[in-house]
């Protein structure tokens, strides 16, 4: 059977931590031997969608294009990690429908915290009126109603958030539960069979 | 100065220092010429953290070793088995190798895969099989194979009722280990030589009820009544053979990682958590099921736990576990509540059993990795922790994984003979496993690193 991919769709306010967690996840999934492609707002906006602005229409177009690319990759066995503000519920739901194996991750973070972070100085510019249609300031963000995972980036370390997504992917059966040899945990030295055998031995010895 | 460290897994002071001392001439003579005393283990007193603490001089928190398996993340099933690579702190042999000393290290957990040392290393009983690359340098494996054939890391099929076969295997393993030890003692250059033999631990877990009249299943006059003593005599004889090979410039240490005591029963910790409403299942298992096989209703679960010679309890915390329910603000309150209830839990008749529950933060100087939220020593370790579910009771008198007779005890043994100073056979108290690494470096005339937590034990100290 052909290996199937999946798309982890991060959504949330600017500076809510989507990319930070996606990068950790990318590292972990690669370590587990998966093919991974990360589609990031900042990069796509400079390439695939450089002709687009930030009106609702353009934002929708951008998400449609990303959805299309994610769909192609997903059906070809790639683990796709998208990090876009993707503020509109309707577009996210369309993406879910088209892509199929879709895990929505809501990077939940109070706007004040995002503003304090503001690594690119965008909130500052938006508040000064230099950027129009800025999500969280002058454009709405529609919270997901039923995301597969909520990461609360103001209260969790990025590693904890990434671990929650990993746990969900494991639970959904999208990734194997045990990281194969050479995983992100460099301590892993046993193959899955060996680990299982040692586990059984320790159990028989009463240690666990 | 040369040093031989004889590691005997699970050997308790009561048997060697008291009950069978007169039957063990070689150990008794080391005690008589040196110093000796009970060696307090780590909490938990369990093989991997205890040996690792012993050879690094650092507590389990510093090592991030809270058991054989540790949480690698906050997922519900993310446990990793400890390996030599998870040991990030330097061990005695690393310091000695750096100081230009030749070392031989055999079977000290955790040592799979074997690490590069100035000398030789054979990995421990957590080695998958004799097919695995178990030796450093790799060519040593062939040498061992030529000497003994298939190297025995541990007993096969420990949970057996075929006690004769179990005993035969234990003797074969110990015999073979000593053969390898003698070969390397003779053929390799060494300043420091350490090995760990698992045989005593396997004898205790497999046969304690036959020789301890206080065990609830003890039957006077049973055919395995002398198995314990005979094995100890055999072991003592083997140690005598090694002592006969040493020159008069060699110090000898005999150490164990923890002790042993009879097992009175098991507390089914997850059954108890269910009964108290902390753990909810989506469906009850048919028969007895391992925790990993259960359909846990995580959204309504506050705590779950793992079995073993001690208990590990985990809390389901919001923002930490995927479906966490405990508000981080209530974390300490929930822990306190569980400590109080668990420590008050008696046996099936309500009789107090003396359970102690620890917060990792109160045990260790530092916490690395992800510790359990609580560490439980049930009934002063006369009771084990049973993780499986389906017993419909909290108290069992059988182990969930098959017959077992002994639990671990908090104190192991320490014997040190230094040819330069007589210890006068003095018994010393207050020794701890983290003292062993500083003791070895001190004997070798090397400085003890400041970050080692133990203190060097000397024979001089024992003199009046």
C-alpha cells in the first residue's frame, strides 16, 4: 500500500508561535524517517503568492494555493506542516475537506502576548497604521471550533506543544508510536523489536 | 595502586554481614581486614539508577534516571529505556581513562551500547542479545566468543515455574561471568577493573520464599531451602578465586546497588486510582490487562501509575499532557492529597504498612529529564506496585507478572579492603552509593571532582 502523508495545519495570530512549533515538529518527524515539507507564510508570500496582498480576497487566494500544494504533497506521502495565520474558518474548513488527512493545530495565545513578542515589529507597524488588514489589530481572527490540537503557547514550552502534536499524530495512527532507531532522541539505540524484547524481559524480571 | 570492584546486584547486608557471614570465608576476610557497612541506595532503589549513581557520584535526578524507563516527553506512552547513551555524566572509568589509567568494565548498567574507554568494556544485561555489538573494542567480542561461546547477559524466561532450570541458568551465567572476568584480569592491562554480576538478584527474586521463614509462602523443609545459602557460598568461592589472582597492591571493593527483602504482596495502584476516582477507563478490560492495553478516558483522568518494585505516579496536567485536566495551579494540591491518601493506605485488613511517597523535588539536587510526579515505596518495600488492571481489588498476594518472592530494599553492601591500611574490620554506617565513585578516585590518588555528590570513604576513617 502506498504510504500516505498528512497535513498539520497551524493557525493562529501573528507571533503566536506557529512556526516555532512547526520547526520542532519538522525536526522530530524527519528524525522518525518521514518526508517533511514545511510551508511557511513568510516563505510562500515571497514565492508562490508574491503577487498577493492582505485583503480578504487575497488572503483567501493564498490559502487556496497553499491548500492545493499541501494536498498534492499529502497524497504523495509527505508530512506537510503549514504555518499560516489562516484567519478565516471557512478557508480552513475547505482545506480540511480537500486534503483529507488534516490535523488542525490552533496556536492559542492572547494578542497582548503576541504583541509583546512581535519579533518582526509588525504589531508596532500595524498599530501605527503602517500595515492595513493586520490580523488581531485591524482584521478579524476566527478561532477554530474543533481543532485536533490546541497549543497554548503562552503557557507551554515549544517542546511541550510539539509533544502534544506528536501525541495526536500517534493517536491518529499517522505516525508510528515508537520512533525508529536514530530518532530525535539520540539516546535511542534499540530497534523496535529489541526495545519490545527488553521491555518484556524487564517486565518478567518484575522491574516494570 | 590497582582497584578491583566486585559488583553484586541486589545483595543485602543482612545476609552477608550477619546471617551467612560464617559461611562466606572470602567476603568475611575482606570485611575483617577492611571496612564495611550497609550502603544506602538511591530512591528508587532500582538497578539502573542505583548503579549509575554509584559510578558517577550523582543522584538519579542529576542523571535523569528515575527507573529503567523514563518519560521522553509528556505523551501518555512515551517511555524510553535507559542506555549508555542516556548517561550524560562521566563515570569513574571516564575519569580514569582521561588520567591515563587502564580500565576493564564488565556489565555495569547501563552500558549498552559499550562506550569507548582506555581499555575494555562489555555491556550490561540490557544488551539485546549475544548477536549485538556488546564489546569495546569490537574485536573483544570475538575473543569472548572463543572463550565461552555465547555470552550470557541474563536469564532467559525468568517467569517460570521450572525452578530447577532457572537455577541452572543462574549458575551457568555466574560461572561464565567469572570465567570472563578471570580471563580479562589475566590478559589485559588494568589499573581499574569493575564487573557486575546479576546472579544474586535473580536468585532473590526467584527463590526468596524458599529460604526466608518470614515469607508468607515459606514452607519449612522445602527442597529449595538451601538454594540461597548454596549460591552465596558458590559466589564467595568464585570471589576467592579472583582474590587469589591479585597482587598485594590491589584494593578490593565489594558493592551492591540495593538490598533485597521478602515480598508480602502488591498494591494494584491503578485499581486504587480507579476506586478513588482519579483514573477513568472508557471500557473495563476483560481479564487482567496491562496499563498500555487499556482504553483510558484521558479527558476525565487525573492520575495514572506504573508498576514495578516501586510505584511511579503521573499526573494529567493541563497544558502539559495532551488531554490534561489538572489546572497547573492545583498541581501541588493534588500531589499533597495523593501523598496523604497513599501513605494512609493499609493492607486489605486496614493494617498500616508504612508506605512512603516522595516528590522527586525533595529527593534530588536537580531534576533532569521528566520525572514521575510521585515516587512510591509501598509498605516499606515489602509491597510492590502492580500496574495492571482487572484484579477488582487493590491488594494482591501474587505478582502481576508471575511468581516473585523478593522486593528491593534500600540498603545494599559496601566492603573495602585497602592493602596499604588495615581497616580493622570496622563496620561503618552512613554510606551511600554516591560515595563509591569519590572513593575509587581517592584510592587512585586522583582529585574528586567538586560536582560529585558523595564523599570518599577511607579505611583510615574507620580507625579510632
